[in-house]
């Protein structure tokens, strides 16, 4: 019994370390962080742009706009990571909350096909109903 307990404890430790490593190296964090850093740099370059630089770009302070957009994209990536964190590898996803009126016998919701894949109904190609040829 003691060996089984130690084995389970070791497996749980490894799973926890794996989940921590997955969250640490989440690509959204890396991409978002880089966009934020480069966005701030380009935004500063836009604030310090000379009149000659602005005239070169047809009167548009392109560094200012590009930096602001890069900063926004980076912040969106980081917000996405915060709102939807990675789950542990091998863990089951959380079940979706039940829709109101989605109990047994409620039927398909809007946009749902009623459990059939398109093209598998009676008389349709791929179906075995009347009119589905056998040859």
C-alpha cells in the first residue's frame, strides 16, 4: 500500500510540474509580451518623430499609429491568456454550462441540425433512406 501511495504522489507531482511548465511557456505570453515591448518602443519613436519624418509618410505619424496598434494587440494577447488560461495536460476540459431550456426533449437549438450531419438524412447523398441509390 505504501508503494502505491508513493507512486501516486510522484505522478501528481509530475503532473503539477508539467502544468506549471505549460503555463510558463504559453505562446500567448511570449507573443503578447513581445508585442507590448516593441509597441512601447515604436510608440516612443512616434512621440519623438520630427516634422521631416511625418512629411516623409504623407503627413501621417506612422510610428505613433503602429506603436499604438502593436501595444493593443499585445495587451489583447495577454488579456486572452488571463481570461482563458491553459489547463493541465491530460486534464479533462470543464463542461459547458447548460443552456436554459436545454433539458431532455428540448430539441435542437437555433442553427443546430438535430443530431444529424449534413448529407446523412433520408434521401440525401450518403443516407440510406428511400431514394438513396445503391449503385
